[in-house]
C-alpha cells in the first residue's frame, strides 16, 4: 500500500521535515513518543511524554531560529524540583533565622569581612531552581550550541541520499529541536540538583547575585538525618558556611565575575568529537535512545582537553580550592563552640569527596569534572597564614587577584608565610628569582645597570 503521508515532490525541504516530524509527534511514525522522552532524559510516563510532545510541537510551529529556548529548562527544572518538595514550616523558619543570626555573630569574631546587607533567604527547591537557572543557562550555552550544531551536521551527513536535501534545508529547525532537547535535559539536571544542595554556595561557585545567602530547609533537615547531632548545631554550622561564602564574594567584588568568566572561557573552547557522533548516528536505534542521550550529557562527546584548556582548568581548580579552603578554615574557627562541629565537618568532607552536586553539575553542563582536588592543600595554606599573620592579614589577600595566593603557594605555603611575615615586620619583601634579578639590575651599585650619560 502506498504511503499517503509522503510529502509531495517539489515541496519545500523545511516543510517536508516539518511534516515528517509531525508524523512522529502525532504517533503516525514507527518511533514511539515514549522513546523520544527517554532520549530527552524524561521519565517514560504519560505526563512527561505529553510535555515533551508539547514542547517539540511548539518548536515546530515556531519554525525555530536555531537558538535555545531556556524557558523550557526553567519549566522542566521547576517541575522536577517540586517532586517530593516540602514546604518550610514555621518552626524551621524560626530555627534557621536564629541560626543565621548566631552565624553572623560568630563569623564577625574570625573574619575581617563586612556583613551582608541583604537578608539571607530560606528557599524551597523550586525557588532555588528559579534563582539559579539564569547562571546555569549561561554556563551551559556554549556546550549546548556546539552539541546541537554538531549533531545537526552529522545527522544530515549520515542521512540516506533521498533525505539529505530535506534535512539540509531544515537545518535551523533541527537546531531548534536539538536545543529544545538539551534545554529539557538541563532542566532535569538542575531540578535534581535542587534536591541535593543545602545552600547557595554548596556548588562552590556563586550562583546568586551579590551578597545573597540562602539555605534550603528541607535539604538541611535531610543532611542532618542519621548524624546523631542536635538539629540546631547542624543548622548553625551550615549557616556559618553559607554566610562565609556569601560574605567572601561580597568582600571581593572581582571574584564572582572572575570565576564565571573562567568557566565560560573554558566552555567556549570546547569542541565536539564528530567521529564519536558519527558512530552514534550510524548505529542509532530509535528503540534504544539511551546511548545517544547519555553521550550528550556525560561529556563523552568532548575530546581530550587542549593544553590551553588544561592550563585554564588548573587556574579554575586553584581558585575554587582557594575559596573552599578559606571557607573551611573560617568555618572551623567560627564553630569551635559547637560540641559536635567535628562530626558535621567530617560529613561535609565525605560528601564533597564522593562527588557531590558540584561534580555532576560541571561534568554535565560544561564538560568539567571539577572536584577541588587541591582543597586540602588550600585549607592547610590558609591555616598556616592565619597562624602566622592573623585573620586580618589573611583576609586582606582577597583584595585583588594579583595578591591572591597561587598554585605555587599551595605547594609551598611556608614561602608565602615568609613573605607575609617579612612585610608585617617592615622588612624588605622576599623576592622570587625574576624579581630579584630585576632588583639587582636596577640597584645603584650594580655596575651592569645602565646610567645616564
């Protein structure tokens, strides 16, 4: 029997492609919409399938300009976050507000960083998704665009000869649909993160704007389950960590932009392994889309990093380690009054070492498997600096990126301590080899110094 659904000869390629996709979305094709939902990382249930079909049909109606509709990511993230979400009780609100108050007082004793002028927030999981999605979209856009473009090109090249003209003429629409699928996956990932993070600074990077600190009461309560630690001590400890993180980024105005720029610069340098994509396209089985979905989100499509990217990654890891190490040191000092602070601190370390929310977020969204591997060295360095020159001189190092400790200082913290203590005593600074050579050249009694005629 003839296939009456085949487009008429001479039809516009974009219209042909749209008709073909409409057949898929309306169930006239052999491809099950539930399989498409699986490829998008959605549960294969009627509600999720219906949501996917609605989003893709919307992309078809609009034609698409090849861009990514990040509103879809927000919607997906919010829907995922509300699954299992609990409202904040009046008792939790009162307890956590008190915890923030105590945390602020204790931090004032151990850091030389001004207080926040914005009241800390208590967020539901959905509110966390809403507040953080703009930054997630910004960080993931370079990779999303690269994957969408590469997938479109590869599928066009791998298509049967009779379909190549149709696919080439509808490339913008394909990119729009690819972007829709990526945005839906992003929303699912961020929605899942909302069930894991306990605070705004839990990821390591500053997800909110200036000065905003936040805790997620439901996740704070789940963090404390099974610890055999009084609830108020867990709340105060986590409030201290969150306030320390937020106050550091308020104190160092340059730090947030510097860190986010480092991540986006790295992401812009990412290319896609087209050979891997071609292999997936050649063997793609519509009834088993998980391999393609997993490849899109697990980083396997991203080839080994270039030397420039490795250098950028090293700088970023050092910066994250410096931030987290400083927060660790000041939190330990500020919470010394808590009888079970050591137990809570150990739980935080174990949680971080096992991967935690940061690793999955970076690996999925920007191709970075980012665990602050030098965190222990950074914390040891900050502790050595604190012991040698005190809290005020330690915190002054955050005033400008040029004076912030480097990776070399993590390797040899005693050299940094020696420089800082000599400066504090009014002695001439200890110079590295390059600075010493320049000083020797310019010294008046140096016979090699150029003099005026």
